C-alpha cells in the first residue's frame, strides 16, 4: 500500500477525507496525479467511498473550505471513476447548486459528461433519471446528450429533439441549450432540423430561460449553414421581444463574445433591445460594457456610441460611468480623436450622465500630465454661444482636473469670434487660473509658445487679469484683525486630524495590500530588523528601511475663500442647458 | 505699569489723541477744566486750560499747549502750524492779555508744554532758554513729558486704592496679549467689570471707574496699534461703550455735576470706539475692499468657515459704523454745511465700501449662521439710509437663491449653531433629523422677507416664501422684540430677555405678513422705553444687537411701514377721487 493510499484510508476512517483531498489539490503535478489515481483506485476497490466527499461538498455551500480545490481533484478522477450513475448525478447536481453564483460553479459538468460517456449504459440511465425528476437533474441534459452523441449521434439527436419539444420548461431550457453544444460536424441536415426545432419552440414560448437558450443556440447554429430560420434578425428579434432578463443577457453576452463576426444589423438589434436592460443585473451590465468596448475601432463603433448615448440619456445615474468603465477606458485611450469629438458633443448635450462619463474618463484614464485631443476638440464647428457653453460644462465637470478643463477652453478659442473669445478668456482666468494658478500658470506659459496668435493674446489677457488679482490680494496681505483665534485654529487642526485619521482607517480597511501583509508599528528607529526561517530551515536576517512617501494635490483657492460659492458655480455650470 | 503708560503716551500719534485724555486726567487730579481742545486749531495757542494744584502747591492756572510724540527741533520752532514755540508766543501775546477770566487773574499762571514723549536733547537747551527768558512774576513755564504724564496717570487712576493690583494685572495682561485679541479682550472685560462692580451706585466712584476704563482703553488701543492689530481694542471699546451706557443711562436726566460727567464719559468712550473702528476700516479694510478676494484671503483661514465668519462680522461692523454716522448726521441736523456734507460723504463711503466688500468677497452671499441675520440687517439699514436700494435687493436675492440651493443640496445652509466647533463640522449629516435640528428656527429669512415686503420686492418675497414651504416647514420663523425686561439686561448682556414673535407664515402673503410684524411693533411699548431709543442714541441698541447677536428689532422699520401705508392710502384716495370724477 502506498503512502497516499494509507493516508486516504486513514482519513476516510476518521471522516477527514474531504480535508485531505483539498490539501492535496495544490501539490506538484506528479504527486497530485499519484494521489488522484490512488483515490480512484481505492474507490474502485471499495476501500473508500469517494463520492461521499462530493456529497459532503454538496451538502454545504461554496464557502466550505476547499470547495473548489476538491472539485479540481474530481475534475480529474470523475471520468475514470467506477460508480453508480445515479449516485454521481446526485452528487454533481448538489455540488453545482451549492456553487451557484460563482463562475466556476459548473466545474464538474464536463467531467460528468466524460463519466457518462465512459460506459455505454450510463447515458440512457442518466436520461431516464432526468425524465423522472427533471427539476433536479435537467441541468445535466447537455452533459448527458453530448455523452450519448459521442457514442450514437443520430439516435441522441432524436433524443435531443424530443427533449427540446418537451412541455417541461426545465427540460426544454436545457435541451435548447444543448442544441448549441451538439456536434453537427458534416451533418447539415441535422442543423436544419435543429434550427426548425428551435423555431418551433420559439412559437409561443414565454419562458425566459427557454428563450435565452434559443438565442444562444441560434448563434451557435447560425454560421453552420445558410438560410436557417434561426439565423435571421427576425428570429432574434422575436426571441428578444418575447424574452426577459435572461434572454437579453444571453444576447448581450453573444454581442460581447462574438463581436468580430456579428452583422451590424444583428448588433443594432441586440443594442436596441439592450436599451431595456435591467441595470440591477450586474453581470448583464458588465457584458454590455465589454460588448460596447469591443466595438470601438470596429465596424460597429457608431452603433455602440449611439447606444451608449441613448442609454445614458434615458437611464441617468443607472448608466453611470463606472458601469461602462471598459468602454470609456478604451474610448479615452485608444480612440482619442473620437473621444475629443465626443467631449464636445456630450458637453453640448448638457446631459449629466454623458458629462459625468467624460469626467470619469479624464479622471480615471487620462494621466495627470497627459493631454486631451485638443485638435479634435478644436476641429468641431461651433457657434460662439456653443463654445462658451461647452467651456462652462468643461469647468463644471473637469474643474478638479484643471489642466484638462483649461485645454478644452483653449481648444475652443480656436476659431472663436471676439465676443465668445472674451468669455473664454474670462473663464480661463476665473475660475481656472484664479483657483489653480500653481499648476496652470506654467502650463499656460508653455502652451502660449506654440499657440495661434489670437489664442496667445487670450492667454496673455487671462494671465494679466490673474496677476492683477494676485497683486490686489498681496497688497492686503494678512489682516491680523481677521485672523482666526488660537482656539479656532486648534479646533480646525483637531478636526483636520480627526478626518485624516478616519480617512486613513477607511483606506486601510479597504487596502488589498494590508490584507496580504502583517503590520508592525515601529516606535523608534528608521528601519526594522527581522529574521525569517527559509524552506531550508536556515534563519535569514532581513532589514526593511523605512521609506517616506507623499502625495500632493492642488486645492482650489476658492475652496477656502468661498467654498459654497465654488460649489454653487460648479453645480450651476453642470446643470445649465443650452436653448435650441 | 509706568513703562506701559510711557509706551502708550509715546505711541499717541496725533495731537488730538493726547488732547483726548489730558482733560480727564486733570479732572481726576482735582483740577477744574476750563476749556477743552477744539477740532483743528488751538485757542490762541492753548489746547487745554485748567485750574488746580498739584502736590499741595497753591492753586494755579495751567495753560497747556500739546504736542504728541517727541519734541524735535522742527516741531519746536519749525514752519508747521503745530510748532510749539509759536503757540507759546501766541499764549503770551494773545491769550494772556485777553482770555484770562477776571476770577483767575490773581493766580500764578503756568504755561505748560505738554509732550507725549520726550523733549529731544538737541532742542532741550532752546526750550530751557525760552522758558527762562520768558518767565516772570506770576508766569512760569513747565514741560510735562511722557514720563511725568505717566506718573500723573498712575497717581490719578491706577494707584492701588483705586485700582487693586489684581485688576491692574488685567490691564498688563491685556496689553501683553494684543496679538491674541480674544484673550486680551477677556482681560479687559474682567477689568471693566471689576471697576464698575467696585464703583457701585455712587456717582463719584462711577466717574472714576469710567475714567479708568477710558484711560485703559486708550492704553490698549495704543499698544494694539503698535502691534498692528486693533481687534482687541475694537472688541473692548465696543463692550465698554455698552457698559458705559448702562452706567450712564439713568444719569441723563439728572442735573448734577457727576451725572453729567458720567454721560460725557460714556460719550467719550463711544467716540473712542468709533475712532478705533475708523482706524481699522480705513487702514486695514477699505484700501482693499475693491480687490477681488483680497479681504477673504487676508483672513488666513485655517478652515473655510473662518472666512465666512470673519467677513460677515466685518460687514456688520462696517454697517454699524456707517449707521453711527447716520446718527451723527441726524444729530448735526444741517446736511448742507461743511460738517453735514462731510458726514454724508462718510455715510456714502461706508455704504460703498460695504458694497465693494460684498461684490469682491462672494462668501458674503452665503450666510452660514442664522445670526448672520444681524449683520445682514445692519447692512440693509445702511444701504437703505444711503439710497443703495437696488444693490441691497440684488444682494438679498442672490443670497436667498444660494440659501435655497444650499438647503436643497443640504450643503452649508444657514444653521442655528453658534459654536465654532459645531460650525466647522456643519453639516455633520445629511439626514432629516440633523437637518431639522440645525434649522429648527430662523430669524434670517423672516428678516429678509420683511425687507422684501416693505419695499414691494414681490419676487424676492415669493422666493423666501417658497423656501419656507419647500425646505423649512419645520422651522420656527421668528423675529425678536424687546420686552420690559430688556432695558436692564440689554447693554450688559445679562440673562435672556425680550420675546420672539413666532408663527410667521409667509404663505399668507406680503401684506398679511407685514401686518403681523408691525402690529406687534405698534403694540410693543418696550422698544420706545429703551433708554437708548428714548435718548435718541439708537446706534447703541444696534451695537448691543451686533455685539450680543440679538436680532435687530423690526421697530427700526416701523416708520417705513407707516409711510408705506400712508402712501398707499393717498394713492387709494386719489384713485377713488379720480373714479368719482369720471363717474
């Protein structure tokens, strides 16, 4: 008896076999394989009941320690396990259900299919069990059908069609899904029959799960043959119109995964239906974001942008930029000119969600010193009123990224008439320069070196106004009579310290780094010395020198001088609309 | 203490500053002051004339010619109109032959060169030679320098039986802490309370106490100027003004020498307060009021709240100073003579400066505390008095818009908190419970509504009414009125007094609202019984309101309301007459 076998038997007797399996799932490949073989062998010999480990998993939740580690071991041994079909089906179904909500929940379905296909009678046994208790076992239909088809395709295709036509929605749902996974290689006639079967189900179908499966399978069948009923936009339209969240989710997932081969007409169709997506469905929203992102730079780009605009305007905060982070990241980084043009378009729309999307992209994607696509912004044809309006939107939404806001104002100065240029100059001075002189003065001085003469003049004008204001403020200096008292200063410092500590604690609570490392407080010295024992058992001395790190940010001066006024102005700029 | 006094005397910049204390000093020393300095020129070389004796010497007639600071060669015999030697010549040539009353002709005459600092060495022999050369029988010359004056002040006001050592310590500490105005003020307040409490009801002792306070204020003011921070002097003189009024208010109608002295001292303290304020505004604020954000930035805030609190306080102070000038103009009564024109120009200047301050410091559009209503009301009164109605209502409209916005976003909306610790954390929470607690009452919005209604600013009134309906239904809108207990408590800020007119519902419309407010004013006799109102010294009441953060009584607008009613009645009867004629 090998050491693995002894260990396994001992653990089985002690009732700790699950823990042992979990612990051995991380070993080196060869050792793990030896262990898996020993496990299968002992089960076959009747020395242990390996399925009991799966039963133990299925009786709990996915938070059971080693839930997925144990499954990885069974992923390897299930196809070769000699066990009763019903017992394995029960165990697999329970484990899959216990893992619901996790992407790896269905880890054992394919191994189960292999297990099923490993003995001739097993697919039939399984099918019988499914038909007897569809509610419990229907989720194994695809695995069982594929296992059977690997032995007798035509017979099992007929079985599949029977299942597709079932009155039981649970069976129909999984059977329709199995159509998309069926191996039709070299069998066009079967494809056409499958398509017809799906169309037959679609007529009068109302179950969202069934319709979702139809949508998935229709896309799987589509490229296999021309002229299929399920290959037409009308078919998809009917399915989507009749379906609910699950159907839409399926279509959107396809729009993401099959973006390269998607006909524009089909993409348009999916996106039009996508407008009614339930924004509480986080998974669907995530796929939608990825689908849109994939279309940037592709033929469906225009459709994707148009969808995003319609969706943002219709849904407001539900369509907040964080829901479309992939799309916005790619737009801002890979499609810069387009982003520039959209900045103008979206600001001009005045729509809060679209404007917030620009803000999000600039704040989260654009580096602090990275420039906006100024030329693309400048190339947009606008009248004077629109220029000023876009500038105010830029200030309202990008005030805390002063360089970006200033770049937009400067870009809008190109081709501006005298009156609007004066307004733009005024805005460049106040609130931009007046609040962020520290960063904007050097930026503007550099910018003016290569700026067009008219823009240069406006920059000079803004700088002059700012200098006059600063000189006026410097002239007054500090007026001692107005200074806060010592008590007030102490209370301000106390509040600031309290807020800093609270922010620090909050940041530490959410810190991934601090969750991974241990924390030590050093009371004296500028380094910590520690010793650790290595894998060889030897002690190693380590010295960690302290590093200082700092972060600086520009605080707008109005934040102190008139914080409410600043907030009020920014909110007004964000809220105002341009009359048509 | 003597060093502090010497420093103070040397720091007096203008001749009239030394003038201001010399008569009181002499009175306190037992002299009879015959003439006090007049503004501008001397009386034949004499600034102050007094009869009395020092250190048990025989009674003599003292004629003082005053010079602030050190006496240099240029100031001894230069071309300046204030040069000392020509003044002494003038006394001998003109005053002595014609001005000395018959009753004092037998007394020895002392011509006194009074300087706040010292007679500089380079000119000492000239002065001494002049004195020796011109001295004769019955006429002697003396110089009273800062050191001697300090000694006299100590002897007259600050000797221990008059000013115990622990009370003297307050003055020393106040002077030492002028850079921390709150602390300096607290010491001055302790000093003033100790002196007035110690004086009790006896008029003579009250006179002494008020003179001591007056001198102490001057000392503090001079030291504040030296430190380039007059805040402590402003706060102390404002408080002194109110305490002095409380001490003087019952003496106004009394025909007794000491009663008059008490009233006069209260007046002098009031003028000193106005002088400190003028110094502050003219030197520190007005030159920069037109510079965008300059005054806001000059706060050197540790927290954004600091700018808000300081600027509203400053606005209230400027407005009140302007209203004092309105009062002085009323007292003067002749708007077209030089003084009248000057006072009107000052009123216009203070109003313009308040306008500039608001225009260039937008924080003044966002009151954070409900008691900013006091400062806003004072500013409104000044603007109305100076004819700046258009600005007043555009300011109030913008202010109300911002308040509505802050209330709707639950940002920095006006709250009832007054403690700094609360204010820097305001608003602590966005929840309804906190919001309703922080806005449980309001004097600000009813006050604005009164101004709007009174001047037929229908849109502004509607905006405030809408604000009440939308955001402040739970808030008790109220206005404060004095009551019978106010007179005894108002000027010294003792206990709670007066009454709040509540149940003010703007939804009933402007006319009904005005009727409720001014019916109560008409029915409330306590306002007219207030000593400051009876004496026509209404800015003292406003000073108490500003100082103790009491809402300004609406009685100040009662006349406007009645005028409005009468105008309407005239228009109404004209219309009726016209209609009748048509028929």
